[in-house]
């Protein structure tokens, strides 16, 4: 069978007061997900291990069969690949955000009002050379971007400048070992130059006039050396593709050789073109054996602390499932889950296990019939992220027997 893996980013949650102490998934009207649950099996998955708080990068690697404890070097390289930058071995890449700082240099918005328009214009003059190091800067979706350092003596042995909260100043980058002193010096110089460059840009002048937050600073973190990942098709003996609106997930998929089927109109937020994503997935399955679809809006709503918006976005996903995937459910293996929990009450990733749904022709039915974090404990499945690809392959009759 062909395999469709749908990852609703940050799907897992906790009971929320405004939803009558139900989780957004529990409170959502989701007839199609419940039908898949009734016809299939559900349960819980720890994306990394019990008690480990997953990042989107480490969980996606684990789900795809790449041990993050072996292959993860930092989020930056994946973010950079996803923006379309061509990386070389030895390049050091960082995640970056456009941010807003006030006249005293204090961060008042780490995401610059979730800026969308004008980021290519802002990014272009941030490509420069400092000493003998080439600086590559490329916008991603919304406020996200990638920062790459290319040159001799560059390492990841430095701290971040991102304070990870508003009302704090960006941190001075310092070396964590002697070989990181050059990298720290370059990054601090880049930050100082970028303040002057961004301040002078027309995009920010227009945003100021419109009463919008200026994208007048760059925060960066998660530096990593570009890793060498085994090819997905060689590893799993099947062709694969992906649909993702965020650079991070796209970068991981590109590095392992998955084909890009992402349609236009995806934003990596709650207004993304879910219908376009799922329709593209149906078409992609005609060409390849495995398709990963990442839908980011659930995570965005969780980080924003808005359980109601998260519930509504889950309902949007469910409605589009009925218009697309449900029509081919008798022919393929469908797995629906999240890459981590982002409870709206916490506004950040937690180690809470994530509900998972598995549906394929002839599968065992566990009889639960409802898909949410609470009912999931009554289902058949109890997995770790490292189990997922093996379970998908064996359920789709694509695995070899172990032993005689």
C-alpha cells in the first residue's frame, strides 16, 4: 500500500477552560477523523521518548526513521535548506526571526507582528561579507528566516542572541569554547550592521506609517553544521514526497531526498490552504509511494494561547479531509498525528504524548471510534517516534521478515 502521513503540528493539548475543560481536539466537531478512528485504530505516541520535550525538527527526523540523537546537529541547517538556500559541507546555519526592538534595543515582538509582506526586500541587503566569512540570509515563511555563515574557522560553539521572550534585550553572543571566538565576533558584528540596514528599509517605513510593528532586528539561534542524511528511498525502499509550508520541515525533507509537491498558497499559519495541501497529496500519491503532509496552524494557535482557534483549525482540517482524503481511504494507509504537543494553556511545546490514528484496508479495529487525547488511551497503539516508520512500513506490507 501507499502511505500518507499527515502531521498536524503541535496537535496535542491539555483541557482548556474556555472549551469547558476539554482539549481543542476533544471539543472539535470532527466527523471524518472519528470515522477514520472507528474504522481503524488509535493510541498515543511519544515523538522522542517519554518525558522528552520534542522540537519539530527532532520529531520529524524520528518519525521518518532518522535517529535525532545520531543525526541532529541543530535546527538551523534544516531551516536554511527549506528557504531554498544551497548549502555546502561545513556551512553553519542558524534559525532566524525578524523581530521588533524599541528605541532602547529591547525586544517588544520576537516575530515582528508575524510579518508576511516585504521580507525578500528586507533580506537581500543582509547578504554580506564580514572579514573572510560570507553571510547568506534568506527569508522563509512569515517572520522566519535562515542565517548561514560560510568560511574558515566557523563553528557552532557560540550562544544565541535570541532572548526567547519579549521585554528583554537580545543577548550578546559569546563563544562556548576557544574555537568559537571568531564565530561570536562575526555574529555580533552582523547583528549591529543589520540594525542599521533594516532601519533604512522602505518596508519598515511603510509598516511604521501603517501602525504595524517594524521588522528592525534579527534574532538567531539553533546553529548547526549541515548534516549528511541517508537517502529516504534507499533507506526505506520506496519513493517519497512532501507537502509543507514551513522551511524547517521542507529542509528536512529536501535533505533526505523527498520530492516537493507543495502547492502555492500555503502560509504555515491558520489561514493556510489546507484544501490545496490535501488535494496535492492525493495527486502526489499517484506518483510516489509515501507522502508527508505537515499542517502548521495547530501549532501556531497553541503558541498563541488560543484554544478556540486551535479547535476551529482542527475542524477545518477535518472538513477538508472529507473533501479529499476520505475519498481514497480504502486504497491507502493513512496515519494522522502530531509532531508534539503545544498546549494553548502553556503556549510552548510539552512532553505530553500525542494522539495518533492509523487506518488502512483490513486493519484491526480497536472500537474506540473517537479521536482525541483522552480517548486515545483506550486504543491499541502506544508508540515512540522511532517506532513509527517501522509500523507504517509493516502495516502497508512493505517490510521484510526479521529472522527465518
